[in-house]
C-alpha cells in the first residue's frame, strides 16, 4: 500500500512515496501555487499522466510541475520510489 512519508532537506520540505507493488497509484490531483512540487524518481519507473498527456518516468527523471496541472503516478515496477519537493 502506498504510504507517504514527510521529508525535510534543509529548508526544503516534501514527501517520499514508496510504491511496493507494480500498479500502485498516487491518484490524480492538482496543487495550487503554495503546494506545487518537483517530482524526482529515485528508484524504479512510473507512468505519469493528466488531461491529454502522458509520459514514462525512470530513475533520475525530474519533473517541475506548474500549479494547477492535474497529474497521477502509476508504478511500472515493484519497489519504485518518488520524492516530491514542495516549491511554495
């Protein structure tokens, strides 16, 4: 089961998400200016998608999300890990 864990990197805050099973999903969501984030794939791979777009993300990929862009993550392999750093 997907379990977020809060993380702090100096002055940066965010969440670490472990996806133990292929197909685990961080459901479709959006963020406002104060809560938008950067996503870093630290392990494994994901399908990320939203309204009219999709991409495959692999270890080392970084995505700088704009505010109010809907997105969802689906693990493509077991034990994938995603780190989201809040920009606001």
